C-alpha cells in the first residue's frame, strides 16, 4: 500500500474518483511550501517550493501499488510525474507533481492563491 495525495480529478466528485474511491482516507492539506498550477484547465499541477508558504487542499488515499501502477498512472497527463511531498502533519506521501521542466515552459497558469483545485474551478463556473 502507498499513501498518495490527490488534489484534482481523482478527489471526491471528480471524474476519476471511482478509480480510487474505496481507498480514500480523508481530506488533508499539504505542508506549507507549495505552488499550484492549472494544466490546460484540465488538471492541477502541484510544485514543491521550500521558499513558499502555501498549503494546498486535497485528499489522502492508501492505494495498493499495483492499482497505482495499473489504474491511476496510465491516465495521468504528460505534464505530471510521481513525486514525494509532505502533508500538514509532516507525513511524507506520494503525489502527482508538475514534471521537471514544465515550469520553465511558462504555459501553466499559477493558481496557488486559490488554495485548491475546487476553488479554482469555481472561478471558471465549473465543479469538476
């Protein structure tokens, strides 16, 4: 089993939640020190930033590694990669993060100030 933080379409109510619903642990926030980006307004991209102060909302799941490999990772966009982050209580866990080099492309909208994907989607008049 592997702890993984989801902060986009796999969260409760999102289109990919049925793939992971049975493994939900509950709502959580990251530790401070992250930036958050919209990837084509399709999914969010988390970026650890030790100099930052933002904590991002999401949900924690405890997935079998086989399920992560076979059901979750194949559906992730190419702009993201698997990384390790810290939760608000200091617990390390996996998360999909902005792939190395993506920030430098300058094509992703920073949405850190919204604090989470749902809050950002609300500004677009969307829920998922």
